[in-house]
């Protein structure tokens, strides 16, 4: 497996270096990576210095060290006088300094012997400036999401040990103490929203599975290991295990309801570092963690095309290029696997495969279903990160079956470039549509839908041979305000081992039920169908559409 990891890392880095800008004579350009998918330079590509130096040390090939040197020199164009790094040339966001610091410190502490004495001194000077900026700028009041507090804990613990700086270590302890208080009774780590302490009308918190498992929890593990903090170490293991309930049997992450699922990539999240190393670390003694690391690695291999990691399983089917950000961000976790001699292998059942038929997560007002070969989410989560984000309203936000794999993946209810430099769009805008199942109508020029109702209520019961969930709500606009009259709807989901039946009812005339599916069959046959794709999640689906009669129930039967 280490050979496989090295081969995957090499394929990513070789493909990335095809896009390294050379010989323009302009330090603002030379050394950077030019993304063919986004036609831009992603400012964080400088973090590839660590994986490139890992390959140089492992394979003895000078070109990797040369490329790392060029990246370091170029990234100086984004280095600020206060010690921070800019996210991009067109962005004033400096929070990513925490990630630049971790990558640079890993390059120095693991492979600094590859540099000349003068080079090492220059790299350390920049690293120390990063540490000073993090120390003075990121605390409990930092205006962002909790992943930055977690990253501050990990980065300053790492830098504190490297520079023997007590101030860094003390602040790392403070950030870790703050971060670990943000977990609810159902095991979900929260804070991926503003304000971090948000509590919705339903008592929900801001949660994003992708950011949690690929960034916050791994960096808190880095903190715990650097500081020898056994309490945080045990907390991290438990919290990672709790989140493992959201890994699907093929190694994909269920983030269909996540606050930041506009960056969902099925195997994780677009700009984070990855979950394989922390699960492989705990996998040395825990078979489920070992299996999770192996399955996620296998999924990344399957989603890699032409040497680059694509943002989901169906990007090649629609002719969409792979954004470079996925590969250079996740290369770091592969380098960590190699440098720490971690082997992601194992075939133990994942928690989802032994899950109960019904489980409720109050932190996100979401029911998870596992019946036979079916896995599903029904969500009424009412935290709004941005308009057009995750679905609410009792939506079937995810459906997975052992025969078909991913069949429904709602992701964003209206795709938009919320973080333009960190997201992709298709040139075929007609194909780029929401994959959210929903009741929908247009009245007085306004669009109303079930997925935008933040007040819907779900009840769930076990019944002979299966489970039944019913959501009741009111059709709403994207802003969340409900239709004043005749806007009631019901969505019933009856799961049986052989099929799923969806019963739809509304009091509103001129409504349709839209059901985008990537596999399986739906009966009765839909008179209207359209092909659609969402860059968030990366799924290609066929949108089924049925007209509804007000006051009359309509049932769709889904089989694998």
C-alpha cells in the first residue's frame, strides 16, 4: 500500500508540474501553477512544497526539489509585510496562513536537509513570520469558522516545537481548549458557520462533515501529538469515530446537508487536506479506522483522471477538467502517509454498515436510514450558511444503494460560486442544475420549493419490514419565507429492502415533483426528463419531473 500511495502522489505531482509556469522572467508568475479548469492561479499551490520534497527524498529526483524551490520563491508574491499569506492574488483573506505554516514546517522538519544553509534560513524566516501572525491574529474572536481555531492549535504546536517558542505552545493550548468544547451529544463537531456559536430555532448548530474530517479534526490531532496531550488525543479519536458514521461503504463522505457543501467533492472537500492520514494513524489499533483510510484512498484513486484528482465521480463524463486545487491540497496527506510510514489498509465493516435502521442527529435535524442495501438522509436542517446552500424541508438529500452506489446527492439547492476561486462551473450552463429532490412551483413570478422550508417537521417510525419517515411543511422562497396560503406539502418515504416509495402531497396547484437520480429506476415513468450535473458532489443525474394535482397524493417507486 505504501507503494500505491507513492505512485498516486507521484502521478498527482507529475501532472501538477506540467502546469508550473516557467521562464517568463516575472516573479509574480514564475513557479506558480496555472489551473486549466479554472484558468487561474490558486494562491495556496505553494503548499505543494512539502509533498514535492517528500518525493525528492524518497525517489532521489532533483526535479521535485527544483519545483519546490520555484514554488517557494513564487509564493513570496503573496507574502505580506505582517507575516501572513494571501489566499489569492485577488483576495485579502489571510486565514490560510495556518495551512501555509504547516506545509512549510513539515517541509523543513522532515526534508530541510535538502536545502542549502542560506535557503533553510530564508524558509525559516518566513515560517517564523507566519507563526507570529497566527499568534497575534487568530483567537476565539477571529471572524471565521472553527476550522481556523483548530488549525491555529495544530500549526502553533508544530511551530512551537520547531522554534522552541513557549508563546506559540501556550496559544496552541488555548485554541485547542476552545475547539474541543464545540461538540454536541450526538458526536458532531460544530462551528462551520458564523457566528461559530450559532443556535438555530430548532436548536441546530453549524456543521460541515467535509471540513470536520479533512481539516479541523486532523489538525487537532496534530496538536495533540505535538503537545503530548492525551485528553485531546482521546477526544479526537472518539470524535473521528463518531464522524465515521457519515462515511459510505465506498469510502465517500455524506456531506449532503453540510453548511459548506458547496465545496463537497464526495471523497471530501475541495480545498482541505484529507482524512486518510488521521484514520490510518488510529487504524494501527482500530480496524474501522484502518478500513476508512483504505476505502477513502481507493475512492481518490478512482476519481483521479490523467494524473489529477477530479471533484467527484462524474466530472469526466461531462468533459469537466480537474481543478488543480484538489490534487495539491490532498497531496499533503499522502506525503504524511509516506513520511510516517502509515499504511491505509483494512477490510473491517464501517460503522454505516452496522448502523441501526433509523438514527436521528438533533444537531443537524437529520435522520439517517440504513435498511438492507439502502443508505439515506432525510433532512430538515435549518442553519443557513448562504442562500441556495444545503437543502432543508424534509428533503431526501442522499440516497445510496450497494448495487448502484450514489443515486441522489442533493448538495446545493441553487448552484452559485459562493467562493469563486475555490469552485468550478461548467461552460454548459444548461447542464449545471440542482440535484435536490423537491416539490416546486412558480407563483406570481416567484419560485417556491419544499427544500427551502426551514420550519418543516419530520417524524420517523419503524414498521414491519421497513421504516417510514414523513415530513410536513410549507413551500417557501429561497429566502426562507413561507407561502401565505395553499402552500402545505407532505413528503413520505417508505423504505423496504426491495424499494423506496416516495409519497408526495401538496395543497398548492400547479406544482411539480422533481427527482434527480443517478441510477436505478423510477415508476411511474416520468413524462419529462432532463440530464443535469452539479459541480458540488460531482454527480451526473437524470431529472425526473411529474406534475402534481393539488390535494391528491402521488407516489413514486424507486428500485435499484
